[in-house]
C-alpha cells in the first residue's frame, strides 16, 4: 500500500515533468546553425551554417529544419529527429530506434 507521502511525491514529479515539457519548444534553424552540441551519450554533433552536418556517432551529411523536425541524412543514417529546446537551455533529441523512441539530452559545447 502506498503512503500518502509517496502518492504526493509521484504527483509532484509528474507535474514537474509536464511543466518542463510544456516549456520546451521545437528547435529553429537559428538554434542549430553554426553550433556544436555535446550529448549525454558522449557524442558531439556539428550543424554547419551551410547545412552540412557531422557527428561522432552518425557520420557526415546534411541537416535541415522542417515542420516535422530536423531531417538528418549521413553516410550512416537518415531520419527525422524531434529536437526541442528547454527553458534552461538544454536540448533534447528523440529518434525512433528499433521501433521505439529514444531521447538524448545535451547542450551547446563550450
């Protein structure tokens, strides 16, 4: 049986998660263009201003922001990433991997 405290903690955690997701916005070309990202899996990505893309995990190719997400095509992958910018400056990227969504978090590299 759950205690009232544990139910309160679960409720608060769910509300904070909803609040943080509500404050996320889709990335724009300006968010990506000319930027280097460091991701929580240790990988990095460069989004060059001319649409060229390079990733330590996914190779070299191109990127473009579309109404449905960020289209990335390289010599290793091709797909649509749902990239979001959170209010605290963190970014998330969600890809469908083996039929299931996987999300990475990251930030601009220093």
